[in-house]
DNA sequence: CCAAATGTTTTCCC
DNA sequence: CGGGAAAACATTTG
């Protein structure tokens, strides 16, 4: 589930840690660099930010990059801003913990729990290769990102180097509201249509953030797992694999 | 038991 | 070197 909206929800929750000194760090060294704990202990947290799906915790030393993969989640001061991950277990087993970062209390200030272990931890994460953030992407930026890309538009929207923050659910949601078929080659979409996509991208991400995450849209997981019908008029929708991921879309309203 | 699942990363092939 | 397609990764759920 972790797409842009989840990352922003967790970043916002992690704000509570700003100003505290890190007293202890434990982490699963299969998902982060071996010097991660030593580099962070004794440092004070100074800020948090987010780019795409990456949450960054700044300190007066190195910054900590949190990347959640498909099933990672963040627990702040023992509270989970998002309880249930739709495609992950609802459980929260201690052996799934990948990071426990403490600031003096018994309960870790930041805890990353990730059953499938596809999430990653990093020091001073390199964000330079990420495309413009999907929450704020402009029409001009999106035109540039799609230029000379012959892959289906949906595949390019999922490419974090082109535009960052969209996952499978958000991409389907944005294309549905935009009225654009996910199978269209990206470079064959004219500029006015790209501008429409950029506008809905900002609009839908704000809405999904407000409503609690990427699973709260029209094409939510319960809808897409069954044979879905169009939210506008109940026409039969299409469920097919595009770029190796399941796409759900309405052939009548998306061209 | 089998298939599919929100995400990268790697590998192979133009 | 660049783009794209497909496989790989690891584990749970329906």
C-alpha cells in the first residue's frame, strides 16, 4: 500500500519526533547499511520531509531515509497512523520489525514493521534520480516526463524516475478521473490531455491523503478484486495486466 | 494448494 | 547508453 499518500501520512506523524535526541537504534541489517545505527545515535532530529514515496528524517548528522516497499508501515510512539495494510497482514509481529529508533522512552519513537521485507533504510538518501513529486507536479513537468516514452502511460506514471509518488492504485485512480486509457503510449498523449492528468494527479492525491490513503479511492482494493463496474454508470470495466501490474479501467470513459 | 498482492531492482534483449 | 519487458525478491491472504 505504501504510495505517496501513505508516505505523507507517516511523515506527518513522524513530525512528533523532531527536536528529540536519538538514544538507541536497532535495525535489521538486511535492509539497511551496516553503519546506520552508529551514524544516528546521539543525533538530534531536526526535520522531516518526503519526496515521492520516500520519507526522510533529518538530524544534525546524517539523514535517515525510509522506503516502505509494498508492505512496510511506520509506527510512531507506539501509535500506527494506518492500522491495516490492505495487501499485507493486519498483524504487527515483533519479528517483522526492521527499525526501532528510540529517543529515551521504552517505546520506540519510530518503528518500521515490514512482513515482506521489501522496504529499505538508508543514510543521506539520494533523491536526485526521482522525478517531480506527484502531489505538486505541473503540466509542464509531466509533459517533459512523458516525452519519448513509448511505454503505456500507466507504466510511465509508475516509474519513480519519471514522476514520484504514484503506485498502482493511485495511477489507476488518476487515469480514471482523467478519462485516459492506461494502455495509451505515453508519447502519443497530447499536451492538453497531459495537463488534465497533471491536474487530476494533484487533485486525487490531495483527496486520498485527506481520506486516509491510497486504498480509499473509487477503485479501492475491494472493488478491483472483483469484476469491477464503472463508478459512473455501472458499465463493465476491464481488468488486465499492463506493464506487469493489474490495471482496472473503464473502456467507455477512458480513451 | 494456487494465484495474486500497494514496490523496487536486476537482467536480458533490442 | 537507453528504453522496455519480464523475472526476482518474500510473505501473507483469498
